[in-house]
C-alpha cells in the first residue's frame, strides 16, 4: 500500500477573492449586486457563495440534535429509528369510503391519517342544520357512530388519527373519544391529535361561534382532559395554513405560529395547567412550499424560535421540544396541468424531511380539482416512501447541519421572525392583531410584491403561466352522490339524541370535555355539543383572510376561456403573425404562444411569412380577431409597420408585437400596433384586457 497522501484540494488554491475576481471578469462590468444577489420576499438577501466566514460556528449556535435550541432536531437520533410519520389526509364525505381509503393507506405505507370534517361540521352544524355545506370539503361525521364506521379495522394504538374540525374541535374530539369508549379502546393507548386551533379558524373564516374567550377556554378544557386521560394524544394545533395561503412570507408564517402558540399557552396556563404540560399538548403544523432551501431553513428556524419561547418560559428538556408536522403548502399546487404537482410535492417532501419534520402530509396531485383518486393518493403516499426507503433521507440526522448557506439562512429567518413575533406581541397578541387588522395588513403588503412577480411572470408557474397545455385533457376525479349521502346523514342525526347539557361553569378544567364525551357516547350529535358551547358567548367576527393560490388568477382566465368555447364552439384565438424564416421568428413566436395560451387564448398560425401580403392573407383565413407580430428586431424594422397596417385594414381588432418596442415605439403605435408583450410586462393585465375585448370576460 502506498503511503502517499491524497490531497484533493492541493492544486486548487481557491479563495473567495479569487472567485469574485473571476465573476467580475465574466460579468464584464455588469453590476454584481444586480446580477448575483437575490432578495427574497422575506427581505433576506441570498448570496451566490457562502463560506465559513458567513456562519459564526463558534459557540455552536445551532447546538446538537436533540438539545436546545433544537435547531438541528427535536431528538438526538432524528428520524433514524423509525423514519418520519407518513400522514395521509382524507376528505371524502362518506364514512364508509373514508374507511376503505384509510385502511388502504395504512396497509401500504402510511403510518397515520388526518380526517378533515366537512364544512358543516367544522362550523358546528350537521347535515340537517346546514344541508348546503354538508359533504363539502370533508367527512360527514356528526356522531360517534360515524367515527365507528370511518375507523373500523384501524389499530388506533398504532396509527395516529388526527382531526381537522375547525370551530367544532371540542365536539369532534368528544365524538372520537366516545367512539373509543363505545368500542372499548383504552384511552391511555390510543394515538390521536385533536388539533384545537380556534384562532386559525377565526382567521380563515372570519367567525368563531361562542367567541374567542369561550373557545380559548374550550381549548384549555380539552387540553386538560387530554393530558389527564390520553398520554399518547395531543389537544392543540398551531396551523398556519390560512395565513400562508393568504400570502404570508415564510418569516411571517413563523412569527404567527409563535404568536398563536403563546396565546394558547396563556389560555392553558390561565386554566391551571403548568406551562410544561401545556407545551406538550401543542403540535405545530407548518406549510412547506417549493423553494427548497427556504423551506428547509424555515423548519429548522421554527424549532429554534420555539426553543427561545420555551427558554423564556423556563421550560427545558422534553417539554421544550417542538412537535412539528409539515404539509404541502396549498398555495403552490395548481389545478391546471396537475401532473406537475407531483414534482412540486416531491420538492416539499424532500424539504420537510431534510428540515426535520416529525410528520409529513403530501397533497395528492389532483387535490385542487376535487376528491383525489386512489391513484393520486397512492402517488402522494409513495412520494414519501421512495424518499424515505430508497433515497434514505431518514438515515442522516440533520443533513443540512453545517451547511454555511442553510445555517446562515436559518439564523436570518429566525431573527426576522422573532422581530415580527415581538411586533405582534407589542400590538396585544395575535387575537388583538386579527381584530385590529394589523396582521392581515402585514400579509397584504407582503403579498403585493409576490402578486406583481406572478403577474409579470417573474415568478413562473410551470404548466400554468409558463408552458401551458391549452389542449390538456381533464383529469378524472371522484364524484360522490352528495344528495344521497346528505339524505342518509340527515336520517342519522334525526334518529339520534340532539341535545347536550354541558357544565360550562367549569369550562377550562377538563370537566366540559368529559361531559361531552359521555353525552356523545349516549348519542349526542356534534351540532348539539357545538350549540351548547356557542351559547356561552357572542361570536367573534373579523375579516376573513383571502385564499390565494399562486396559479389561481391564470386559472380563472383559463376557466373563462373554456366556458367561452363551450358556449360558442371555439376557443378565443390569436393569430401568430410570424415574419421571416423559422430561425428568425421561432423564439418570439414560442414566447407569444405561451404568453397568450396562459390565459386560454389559442395561438394559431405557425408558418413564417416573407411578405406583409402573405401574412395578411393567412390572418384572414385564420378567423382570429387579434394578432401578434413575431420576429427579430431587424425583420421588424423592415416589415412590421407595413404588416401592421395591412392587418388592421383586414379587420384585426387588436394587434400586439412580441418584444420590447424600444426607440421605435411611436412608429409602431402609429402603424396600428396596440400593445407589446415582452419579458417583464404585466401578463395578467394584458390577458384580461384581451379576453374582455373578445367578450370572454367582463372588465
């Protein structure tokens, strides 16, 4: 064996200064800051290169996995022991259909499930009280017997059952616990997450029955009962999905999460729980987007921030560890070209795993179209299984740890979020900021910059604003017979006991939850339990946060164009007036085709025309009411004005030119060119005005 030492970097004396010198040479005088630095919506400037000088590793600011401040993970072993929890979301309205899907998921790799109740139940009603909301967006579970059906055959001591019950979190928890009682299950063994989150529901919907004070006491009551009876369950969720969907930045999302959690800690401790016991009842549920490193840093920063809160509260050890669930951010998934969502959810799963989430929920690729198919749920499940079992993401503890980029970004996000959190606290806490509009105003301001980037396609959405497939075929979705399910649900709740008396004077002690469980076991419905709580106070009302998926505005235009085609028999069309040979016009013709088809306007005419006369003749044959000139600047100088005049004479109602007009703008305008499409122009505004001109939309 040779004794020679292999020195990989021996002949590579690179330094940051040498790298900068090389970059300056390539830039040829272009400003370094403009070309090489990226500013995020959080206000953080991303550098093109990070070195040890960017992260002060002295003093070990990130700590070790399993130790404060928990940046590197809640436990020393991370997910090496058993991987992360693969959690599947279920929203089918039929309890029997949910049961079949739940069993399939658990048999084929999922380790836990979330049951989202329907709109009626989440508002505290049932199919009889709110028929028009029954079955929308979730499971029609209004009695303990409905949970019996949905969870038949599920080993609830092995697989966690999580609830999304909105304002009816305590009644829903009572129904689930009554199901255990009727089935003879041991409360001490079952695994559950009741996910009480009244402030999240108030922000999302604008209304909280019974009022915030009553519902915070109900949260504390449920937490006290859970801590005393269900050691493997949690009562409280901090779910920031509504804020994220409204347009919050990632640091705003973190700050709101901390403010929400502190509000819930105060409610629980005011009711008599110790801060340690209260902290252990909280699970954080954070949305994860497709900006991979930002998402990784976000989850790491979340643990650091909660560690700081716990330190300020004097809590250490197990009680100080964050319980962190991550889920695909709803705002990043699209309805159009939904297959692309498989790629998006792969990125979000990777980021959640590397960021150290304890559980991960992946949205099926067709989730925005309706109820997901078996195939879509299988892909969502297997996305996690492949990354865990084939890519071995669970085998490394904090794989991002020590990365100068990720460590620096984690620290910057934590610092910015902490400042925002302090601002919320200074203004009276999250509830006061929702009531005053302080937090919504911050989100609105943050969204404005993103909205501009989406409108100008600076932030492209693959399959929607970039590379749209205007002829894509519809994706199959599950369409249940809601009328039949509603009739059956109405019969169930009418046959059961519909009243419940709760000891509301003891609200906060756990006594109300205990009474609700007994009432549910005896047949009380969710609506009856919710009504008893709602009667204890006046509803809190705020302005609901908007819902803003990134693709939504483009998809609205596509929907209008599709409706126009159904009504008229033809899509709205634009003629590609491509001038010159293929090599000359292809780039701008392709750009224009993508540009207009992002709004549902079909681009027709692909040939290159050597003369204005040939182009005008082809336009007449196309039957399109509008056109766009596509070619090089040199060809434009020769043919654009003559062709524009001919197209206008031929009846072209609106004429565009692909490319920035530059110094010839006045001449082009005089020749009849009405607008210009180019990188950085407002695509949404152009598409809307064009569709309005063609009678597709009103404006």
